[in-house]
C-alpha cells in the first residue's frame, strides 16, 4: 500500500484535468464574424441567433440575453413587480447573487432550508416560510441538479407566488420532461467563465410568457419598449445588454455542449459506482424525476463519522496532496457578514428576520461538515482516467486513516 502524498508518498493524480473553458477554431470564426459584421452590440444578428438557440436548448418560448447571471435575477424580480417590503424565499446555500438581487429590489430575502442529499431547497421548509408578505421564491438548481419543481410550483400555485429559477449552473438540465428555466415564471442563467457554457461573462433569462419577455427586454435595454421609438422609455431600465462577442463565443461553445454533457454524465456514473462501497462518501443525490443533471460541479457528500472520524478539512488536505483540488463550497448566507450588513442598509425601516438566528440545520451542517466540491472539468474527457484517479485517491485515504489521524493530531 503506497503512502499518502500528504505524508511524503507519490501523488495519485499526476495528469491535470481538462482545461476549462475549451475553445478552438469555431470560436475564432464566430468572433471574426461578429467583428466584421460591424454590429458589436445593438442590432447584432448573432445576439438574436444566440437567444433563439438557447431558448430551444431549455425548451422555453423566449430568451432575453443580459450582461451577466447576477443582473438577470434582478431584472427577473423587477419584471415580476417585486419591490420594497416584499418577501422572497431563497436558500441560504447559494451564491451571494441570489439574495443580493432581492436586496437590490429592496425586497426581503427569507431563507429556507435545503435537502441534505440534493442541497436544493426543501419544499416543506419553503412552505413554513410563507407569510402574507411573501411574493416569490427562487429555487436554485445547485451544481445543475434540478430542484423538486413539482412540489415548489404546487406551493407557489397554492399561495399565488412567482417562481424565478436560478439556473446559473444548470444549462441543459431537465426536470420531469421539462428544461429548467421553462418551468417557473422566469429562469436565470449565467455564462461566466466557469460555467458549462462560458463566454467570460454573460447571462440569459428564459420564459414562456410574452409579457415577461417584453418587460425583461425593456428593463435590460435602458427602458426602451419592444417596438417603440428609439428614445421612448416606458420604464426605468438599465444597460444590461449582452455584446455580440459574447454571443459569438457561446454560439461556438454550444456546438460542443452535447458531447461534453455526455462525457460528464458517463464519468459521474462511473465514479458513483466506483465509490459505492466506500463508507462516508456519496455523490450529490438525484430525485428520480431528474432526467438530466448539468453536472456543473462534482459534489461529494462527506460523512466524517462513517469515514473514520477525520474532519472534512483533513480529508480535503489529503485529496489536494494527491493532486485533486477540493473546496468546501458555499458559506451560509445567513451568517455572512457582508449580507447581514447590507441587508440592514438596503432595508432600513423594514422589519427583517433575525438572520443570524435562522434555524437551518441542514444548511449549517452541509456548509460546516458535508459538502466537498470538485470542479466540473474533472468529469470531462473521452475516458474515465480522471474519475478513476479520484476514486483511487479516496480509497487510498480511507486505507490510511490511522496514519492520517496521527498526522492530524500532531
């Protein structure tokens, strides 16, 4: 049995993961097309083409491109009429932008707990958060794994709430036969560099409702109304437009999308099988109604008690020494100083939840003990080489628990 790399032994993973983002001649050709068109923003046919292509990918009637996947959430909430004093239910286990978008509308984020297996919103926790001031909820498809949209949309329907899907990580994901982003009222996507469709920056809104498409289009284009005069402004919008160069890159990226999607799924399935007999390590759970998981992240669920009692941080240090970079993932927003301070500033004069006393046991445990993230390019490649090395590294650590405990105690 080889010694742990942390203790001086050889690394398990000696080959770097596939570079991300990927690019090639397709991107160069499309960028040249954008450059030579002379339309680098407004009136670019490439932007129109990308919106139509992405709407088809997510099975939505309409798509509205924007400058990033943060302002997309704010535009969605404004389009739905969310404003000062309204409550919007969100997970605390998410990127700051989900809650920040609510604050920027001067609405009140209300945190619901998550399912400890999927890391997605727990519908029963959502139900318990509803008050007479609740106007909307934002399910976040964590790592590209669709939330229980049947239950969440049923709750929303019962209480006449809007649903904004935060699908920043969920390009191509499908829940129960429907593309995410087309199930709620509006879906929000990101094309930031780490995403499975990447353009450096960029975002998209999807919807089946023409009225919301028109409002979102106006809000992201300085308040100009669809079909109106150039300087006719029917609302206070902003310049949140996507540029033609981002659209050009994305039109090339999407040509490889299905191939990479299949690679991630194949390698995820291999790893799930390879780790089936390792105590204390499981992959992110999937509801049987998940038809397609986008696998933007490879998320491990670490159980210290079952994995020999070592802390998660020790496990991640051992993995890093073996050549596999891991991260703990999100910090709970209800304890995040930046959120707490800005919530008070944005919502001065309103009665706010006592965020630091939120009872979110699953969220707190996942953030403190459970989640281990590995970047999605670990799942890329035409062979199972990298996931085999991940499995071998985990098994090597498990076989060396006694030595690892001694190291940790020293």
